[in-house]
C-alpha cells in the first residue's frame, strides 16, 4: 500500500473486508486490515520495518 498506492486507488475498504472474509480470516484480523486500508486512504503512512520497506510483490 505504501510503495504502490496506485494499485489500491480503486479498491474500497468494503471490498477489502469482503475479500478477507471470503478467505476465511477472523473478524478481528479483517478489522485490522480494513483499518490499515482506511488509514492509508486518509493519507496516513505506516512505520514499516526496514527489511520490508523496499519489498515488492510480483
């Protein structure tokens, strides 16, 4: 979300919640992920550990 915000621009928090539930995640975990997405949409940043800072998914 931090390195590629353009990938997340068209995805809503509710879509993330629905996908997490579909994958069988626990309610508390769904809330945590949705909160991260909402905070990012609000313009906030995360303090990411240095080992993950430059990681990119394919």
